[in-house]
C-alpha cells in the first residue's frame, strides 16, 4: 500500500484526513499537539492563570490549532475578498460546494444547535445604505459561530468519525516533523517527540501533505524543497484590537454578527478592514513565545458587556524588501517592549490627543484583558494609526459610539501571511505529490477556506489513487493568478 504523510492536524489537516479515511493509502498524521481529547481550553480564560506563562502554552502556539479550537467562527460564503483566495483558484461554485460540506459536517458534530447567521433582504438594504453613507464597502457573508466552548466537542467528534472509518490511519501525536526532503521521487520525513525530544526517527512516503498553518510557515521556508516551489511574497496586516461597548454595535451584531466592512484611507489609499468581531466577547493574548499579540474570542454561554474586533491595515511590500513577517514581528516586539513584555492598551481619545493612557480607572469601557497602559504611537507607523482612526470614525456613522474617546485599542494585533505558493486546484505544488494546504500555502486565511482546502487536497489524492488525472501545478510560470491586493469599491461620501 502507498504511504502518505500529513503534517499538521489543524483545520485543513482534519478535513483532508476526513476525505482519506478508509482510502487505499496508509496515512501517517503528525502533529506537535497532544491528541484531541487531551487538548485544553485557555488557562487564562478558565481563570486558572492571570497572564500567559513565559513560554507559550499550547493554546495559541503550535499544538492547539488556533481558530478551530478558539472562537471557531466559520465564513461560509464563497467570496472573492474575504476568508482567503480559493475563489481565484477554483471559482465560486466549486468553493461554495466545499463550504456547504464544511457547514454540514460541523453542524452534524455540534453538541448543541448552532445558528447560521444569514443576513436577510432588509438587513442587506440597511447595511448597504449605511456603509455607503459612511464611505465603506460591505462584503456579504454567511457565518457560523461555534464558540470556544463548543470547539473541543466538535473537533473530537469529527476525529472520532474519522478513526471509526479509517483503519488506514496512524497517528503521531506530540510529534514535530523536523524536516521533509525529497528522496528518489518520494519524501523522507525526520521527526521527533515535541515535548521530550531525543527520539529522532525517519520514514519515507509517496505523498506528502503539509498543513502546518501560519505557525509553521517559517518552518516550511527552511525545507530542502522550498527553493524549487513557485512563490510570491505574502501580505501583512497591521492593526489593533478594538474593544468597545456592545451597546454601540448591537444593531449590526444582531443583524450580521460580524459585518465585513472595508475602507480606503483618504490620503494613502490603504485598505483598512475589520476582522474577527466578538460581540459580548473577550480580548485574549496570543503568545508566540518571543512576542505576544492580542486576539479575541467569544463563547456561546459566558458573555461580557463589550464587543471586540480587529481593525487591520493591509500592506504588501515591493523590492528590495521581501520579508513581511519579519516586519510585523519586529513591530510587535517594539509594542511588547514598551509594555514591559506583553500587550499595550490605549484609549482612543488619548491616541487622538497624542498622549499616553495612564489609567483606565474612570474609563466607561472596562477592559476584558489586563494590559499595560501606554502610547501606541511610539511603536506604530503614523500611516497605520491614521488609517485605524479614519476607519473608526467612518464606522461610527454605522455604529454610533465606537469612535468615542473611551473605546480601547490593544496592540499589537498583526497578521502576516506566508509566501503564496503556486498550486493546482487540488493544492498540489509544482513538485509532484507534494501538497501544501491551509494557511501555510497563503491561499486561505480562516477556518472556512482552510477546511475547504483540506477537502480539495483529499479529493485530489483520492483521484490520484484511482489513477485519475489530478496533476501538479505548472513547473515554471504560474498559470494561476498571483496574489493581488484586496479589491475594494471606493465610495467616499
Ligand atoms: C487565536 C486565533 C483565533 C482564530 N480564530 C479564528 C476564527 O474564529 N475563525 C477563523 O476563520 N479563523 C480564525 N483564526 C485563523 C485560523 O485559525 C486559521 O485560518 C486556520 O486554523 C488555518 O488552518 P490550518 O490547518 O492551515 O492551520 P492550523 O489550524 O493552525 O493547524 C496547523 C497544525 O499544524 C501543526 N504543526 C505545525 N508545524 C508542525 C510540525 N513541524 N510538525 C507537526 N505538526 C505541526 C500545529 O500543531 C497545528 O495543529 C484564528 C487564529 C488564531 C491564532
């Protein structure tokens, strides 16, 4: 029987594995995390710790698979703009077909009924008018919000379905794949235990599916084959996590849960967008060991009085600079440095007045994450802060109150995307039988499209096993579109 290595069992890996369960191929799954039933919720969130441990626990760093375990919001619409770029790769109909499958799978495994947020005609009319008057563009999306509290049950149940169906699968939990190299048309993996190493082993595989997520993107660039892939530099999003009263946003929250609103800055024409709204949610640290970002999540049952969401300014770089990840990490470290090692918080009013926040004692909005008060302007480029302030002022026309002085801004919230790797419609690279899937390929940016890319890769391998015509990406010039900047209709008032 032929052998396949699947590196990473996060959102994309899990859905690839679901396709391969019971197939005529021996699948070896490697993940640095413990087996799903032993994964735990964020200790800060559980009230067991007040701050992140100096070394990140496995909650946000490798091993806990990020968004499919934390918040678990899934964009279910095939959009050319949001959630990733699979629309460019496979087209609207093919993408929607897989997203529908993702939705059905998650709902079938959910321990409780999870509402699907689908805006109705009245809501759409309302937001289109409001956003045009505010100088923003609304992008339609249907959404599923599972909540951090339901995520373990859903993932564990999907995995159980897979193991019940798949005697062909061998799991290597708590195992880090150290390297992947080509060997006579096959792939040789060197791997070791993650937490207590020194048990290094090697094995060789006919197919290799790499799904290490954004956290594994740097690791990917260190592999022997990387220089032979067809790649384009990725994008970076720099911004802040905004925390405000949920009363200010309740009108859009109840209609859309998270409306995707894009804006172009007047002076620099930069794209600014909102991301990851958490009505009645909590701001949370995202610990990457040598720097700490902020993020947010919400739960189905426990609620706060606040809403938090990211406001991000998108940037791509041109020659000679080609390391956007290094740029965003350096910026994050400067913010951490000013805040004594963690996130920094500032009132919007103080940022606008050019002074640091010293205390939040009398602030109307009470923060859900303890962070050091300070001045974001000492770390962020002026252009980025200008974009964020303009965005909030435009949003204030839709959600009166969000641009109030009492609104809180946390930094650093940075999202850097790996290099975009040219792949076929089944996520196969220009190296035959080598697949890169999920966020590490840069084609996806969230759980919805990451899981979809997993389905695509699974389908491609099943086709190959049948001797079908699934073929790798072109070896030299890419026929598929290179990453492009986010298209936005500009409607300035
Ligand atoms: C805190 C947080 C919250 C988020 N919330 C949302 C959300 O609500 N909705 C949304 O759409 N998106 C969210 N995202 C983004 C979302 O998590 C990703 O888009 C999605 O998980 C990408 O899936 P993936 O399979 O590519 O990678 P991941 O889900 O990150 O999985 C990668 C897996 O690979 C493993 N791995 C990495 N390197 C190795 C190695 N060398 N050897 C073995 N195993 C390895 C990791 O342990 C991990 O299990 C969030 C991200 C973060 C960080």
